[in-house]
C-alpha cells in the first residue's frame, strides 16, 4: 500500500490552496509525495531536520535542558482543555500524542468534520498556538471496510481536514505535516463494529523542536 506524505514547505502551500479551493485533495496528495520524494517514515513526527530548521527559523527552538518542562506544560494544558471530551492525551517520552476517535471527528465514510468536534479542536488549536516550538504531525487512519486504496485516500482526506482546521485557527502552516496511514495501523479488531469505529481516527503527534536540531 502506498502512503503519501506532505512535506514542510509543500504543506504550507498546499493546505492553504486546499482551503481556498485552489487545488483538489487528490492533487495535493500527489504534489506532496513528489515534493519530498525519497523521504522515509523515519523523518516523520519531528524527525526531519530540514523541517525542524524551518520551524526553528519561523518560531524559535527550545534549549535542550528546557524541553521536558516545555512539553510538561503543554501536556498539562492539553489535558485541562480536552477534559470531558473523547480526545485522549498520551505522553510518549518527549512526544505528546492526541488520539481523536470517530465519535468526535468523522462519520463513517466521511472526511467532513462533525460540528461537535469544532469546540474540542479549538481547544487543541489554542494550546498549539501557545506552544509554537513543536512540530505537528496530523495522521489519518481508517478501518478495514472497503478497498485498501480507498481507505488510504480517506485517511489522507481526514488528516487534511484536521490540518486545515488547525491552520484556520492560527497554527503556523510550517509546523504542520499531514498524511494518511490508511488501514495499516489498527488499534482494535476490524471484526467488530466497535473495533472499526476505534480504528477510524485521527492522531496529532507533537514533538519539540530543539536548538541542537536546528543549529
């Protein structure tokens, strides 16, 4: 299964273009893949030095010793602002992972944000604006219903929808990388309705941009 990824510079242009109706989602996927041809999954989730350098130049980087405190504060604010929602906040070392299940994000076979998701996503966006020195990966996922290639495209469209919304709320485009994983990373069994619903999700991965990464 082929996974398309939007790189840093391409993301800034293409998310804006998609939002204004300049290009279609399918065109954005193809352009994004070509923009960083040869980049592997190891460069995602804050691991791309060129991307980190761009973020550092735009919004600044964190001194190494301050990373833990910076991410602790960001995690605490995210937990406070997403209380009483279905958004899950998980700390993975220096990374913060937000999991947004289909119950608050998308209906079956849809990449259109549910209206009830606007407010929780506004709270997430507000925190991201307050903590600009983090790289943001928006990762779309799908259940195993339907053909693989369709699920791949659906997961990408879901990631773009969330990324576009974050950008509209003031999150700098240079920080955002949006891509889909299709049905390749299930967190529950696709044999049950509840499992398929859990697999239809969007994740936001937040990683600190440090001074050693951009120097």
